[in-house]
């Protein structure tokens, strides 16, 4: 029997729980010739800012033993160009939900981007980026400060006409605390985790390998930490979770679902295989069939914890 792969997330119906993560899938439309967009649940755009951003200086990416470091710096074309030049073509794929990642240096920047997007057609939800470690202002500054996070989420929620997903930073003392704050401020859902602040040095030159000095660590090396953070967050909040961090196989995705995620995002894997998101959506369906899972949604929160004596 064919398993039911649809999931409901923050008021959205997704044809699959597998989503392409922000920063790894461009603006979506660039992948239309190599990925069957209608086969994946959604994709999250690159971080969109009020004005265009050129990003950080090169080198901006460094491979690691089990992943990669990046310090792209949220390079993007700005909200106006996104709405005018990228969004219209995406309307050809109504089954694939478009989630726009929103970034700003100040609260006013986030509000301006969301206000412009509110009037645009073809967007399903917003993902509030409060966790990017690769910029010197905004981003992680909000995600690591409880008061700043609550204020920002509440302000954006007050004007957002679509579901608001808050992308949390793992670079905090308590992910559960920040999750509860975002939920209290009005978040409809959470994304976690973003990359871990990290650094790499060339032993020969003794220079940092990234021009930005530090960057965000992603890939399989962070997966066990990310799974733990999703599990902790699922115990702390009632709103749904998008889990991410080093997903390469269907089994990786199942781990996040069992930990409490409703859906998952695939990021770094797309650098090695541009078709990774579609491939994982197919593989997850096959996994469900081979394990007699009739509805993929039944996996969410299904981890079996040992009895404590």
C-alpha cells in the first residue's frame, strides 16, 4: 500500500515532509530543470533583505571532515527584485509551497520586508531568520537575546498575513527557552537548527580559511546535536517544528521526525547532489512502505524512551 506522505504544518498542507532549506536552493526557480518541484513539500528561499546584499568577501566556503563551513553573508537581490523577477515564475508549481526566509539588521528591516511580501501572490509562509551567524548585525543577535527575540517576533507577527516560522539559533544556552519565547510571542512554527558558529585555520599560513574568520558549520557532523535540540524543543512547545541539520538519508529524516519534527529541511546535501531534496522525498516514501508506515505523520514524536527505574 502506498503510504500517505502529506503532512499538515502551520496551516499548510505539504505533499511531502521534505523541504529544501534556505541558502541551499537559491530562489527555487533555478532548480526547476533538475528537481521536480511538485514532488517536494516546499522550499525556503535564500534570506531576503530590505535592500540587495553582496555578502561577505571570498573565500566563503570551506569543506570539513563531516560537512562544511560557510560565511556567504546572506547575499541576495533584495525583496523588491525577488517579488518582481523570481516569484512570478514560481507560481507554475502550486503544489510546492514557497516559504520566504526574511532577514534584517534591525526590527524595521524585518517589518519592511514582510510588509512588501504581504502584497505578493504565491507565498505560503515566512521563515524569520534570527539565527544567521555570518553577519555582524541582526541575525544571531536577535536569536541569542531573549528580550530581542520576543520583541521582534511579536512585531512581525502583528503584521504578517501568512504563517510565521521562526528559525532558531543553536548557539544559545537553552534552545527550549528560546523556543518557548518565540511561541509566546506568536510564532506559528519553529525551524531548527541553523548552523553552529565555527572556525577553521590553515596550519601552514596560520590564517583563518574564511575571509569572515568564523562561519556556520553544517552537514552530517552536526546531526546528533540537531536531533537532540529538536527533541528538547518538542518537549517545550506546542507549535510544529521543522527539523534540520545534516540530513543525507531517509533514516536521517526519520530521526528528526521521531524526535518531534513535523517536517524536515535538507540543506548541505544539495551542494553534493542538487537533486538531494527530491531524492530524499522518494527515499522517505520507500522507507515508510518497507516499514509498514501508513502515514508519515504518525512518525512525529514517536521516539521510544527507555523506562527509568
